C-alpha cells in the first residue's frame, strides 16, 4: 500500500481539532527539535499514523495452522450445498432478466 507523503501535492484542506494542552506543548517542542513548523510536524504525524492503521487493516495475518487450513480449503473445496446451488440459480436468473445490471 502506498504511503502518504506530506507535501506531495499542492491541494490542502483545513483540519481543526482541539487537543490537550500538554499534547500541544509536546508536539511544538518535538517540531522545534526537528526544525519543523507545527503544521508540518502535525501533517506528517497524521499521515504516518493513518498509514500504520490502514496497513494493519489491509492484511490478514494467519498462524501456520490456519494458513495450511486455508490452502487446503482452496485446493480442495467442499461440494456446493443445495442452498448454494439455489443461490447460484437465482443469481443467473436475475442476471438474465437484467443483463445491463451491475454484476
């Protein structure tokens, strides 16, 4: 997944939020130590946190046992149930009735 780079575009939006006074002071101190404005520091911090959260939710982590079971089920799927066959037939019927639909 591509990461968001601060300042990669000239399109900006305003973000207003209230933060605890101590958090603001620490952010300003950290920004100063890095030679950044509080805006640049905050923008980068938000981008990094968003990337981390989204990356964590974009992948599924399985144990070796669960991965082996997953592969087994992919390679040797169970036979379709009667309910699944009926659902497939219904899908085909609906698709035939509305061929221009969003299938």
